[in-house]
């Protein structure tokens, strides 16, 4: 039997709470499906800073490089607001993304039927929605140099640099085209070519990769601001959206709300294949550490559970088991089980984080 290695980094805030529910799903697979994972756990973000004085210890980085997949909860919190940039909790996550070279961040926004009335948009706008945002994750303004706050005369100047090489654009474009071929075969690329040279190059390279390698895929281009508007006007016009690191950060939060709650959206960050053929991979919910509700059992674990489902699909070739988890989540929502973030205007009694995890396990049992 081939081993499947997982490194779990629960992180900060609600991270440990939602990850505890993923543990239940992992245990369920070992007990009921004979699919076992070799799981280790470590610290990231503020939790790592408190212990080691760095948001990601070198040993943890080395472990992340060696496993089949990393599962991450969330990083950050107000306690760390005053820290120098170099040791902020977020740097731990950014280091993982950069050093593992996880250039393709897949953020699927799917609206479950049971939540279609709960979105802030009209039922018909979001019902049946299934789009995939592919966000470039290792470059752009997140990592561009020069950066910093400098002195110029008698005032300070904040500097960040948007920078993309042709090869960085081409490889994430390929990821988007490959995904589109397995979906509805449509890609919309978003940038700001009207004001940014990096946007002009982005558009050119995406078009070149398309024409040379993926002429069968329908490709369109949109300015990212117009894209944000179209995402709220009629999101179902999209299949795969490919965009840069910063626009992808914004557009994926926006897309999450189409599905009802930020607590619903999973993500997969994929890099180049390792020696065993599996891509370097990290899976994490799109939501943050939500310090305002941390430690209260209020958080929705679904985004983290669905991130584990993505790991089954993209790292372990267990697509049918990924669907099993996704269907279990769908069943639970159809039963009306709701965490606080999923309470509609008519209210009701929310369940706890642990209850939601238990409900998903119960639905998995029923699926056997
Ligand atoms: C995300 C988050 C991160 C980002 C933060 C936590 C660094 O917002 O994954 O979308 O900005 O990429
Ligand atoms: Mg974000």
C-alpha cells in the first residue's frame, strides 16, 4: 500500500477548531474506507511565533516540502498587529506558498442549493453556480521588489512592486486551461491592461499560450474591475477565471459571498509535480482566522472540510471520495444544519463547530 503523508498546520484563531473537525473526517476514512493517512502536526503563524519567534520554523518548512499535502487552518490575529512585517503570522503562509512554489491557487465557488436563498444576491443569480477562480500565488505585488516604507524628504513613502515574468504568467494560464477542459471549457482572464504594463503582458501571454496550446478552449479577457462587477451581476457567465495574486485575493472573497458565506469556500494551492508524480500541494479554507469568534465553537468548518476533499481529489487521486465528502456536506445543508454564519434573516438555532463536523460524519456513514 502506498503511504499518504499529510502535514496539518492548524494555525491561529478558528484554525485549530475547524481543523479538529477535519481530523474527524480523516479518521472516518481510515476506519470506514480503509484509506489511511500518515498525519503529523505542527505550528504556523502566530502560534509558531509564540513558540519559536518566527511564523514558520525551518523544520516545519522542511516537513512541508517532504509530505504529499499540507492542510492549513488560518493565520493571524490582532495580538500580532504590531509585529514587524518579517515575522507577522501571514509571512509563515506566504513563505510556504513561495518556497513550495505553489503557483496555482484553485478557489472553487459553488453555491449549494440549500444556501441559494441565503446569499445576499437573488436566488436565480446564484442557484447552481459553479465557477473556479485560479489565482496566481507566488508572484505579483505580494512578492515584488522593491518594497518597503522609505523616507523621501520630510515624508514617508510606501512602496510595493507588481512584477510578473512571462513564464510565471504562462504556467498559471496552463493550469487554468487544463482545468477548463475538464469543466465547461471557458476561461476568462482578468487584469488591468488599461493602466498596468504587467497587465498588458499578462493579457498577451495568456492569449499566446491559448493560441499555441489550447485553441479549443474559449478565452475572453476582462479588466479586473469590470470582472468584479460582472461577478455580482451575472456570475454564471463564468467557468474558470484566471487572474493575478492581488486581484485573485479580492475576487475570491467576492466570489465566496456568492455562495452564501466565506465559511464555505475551500482552496487548493498546487505547484509542480514531485518525484512521485503528485503536485506539491497545500489546502486551506479561503476564510481567515476570525479572531472575533475564535475559541467559541461558532466557526463553520465546511470550508476546511471541503479543502480536505480537494486534497483527496488533487493529491491522492481519490476523486470519488472527494465527491463523497462534498455530497455529505450537501446533505447536511439540505437537512438545515447551520452554523451561525449560515443563519438567514429568519434566524434559527445555529449548531456548534463540533456539531457540524459530527453531522458531516453522520452523512458520510449514511453514504456507505
Ligand atoms: C488569502 C488570505 C491571505 C492572502 C493572507 C492571510 C496572507 O487573504 O489566502 O486569501 O492575502 O493571500
Ligand atoms: Mg484573501
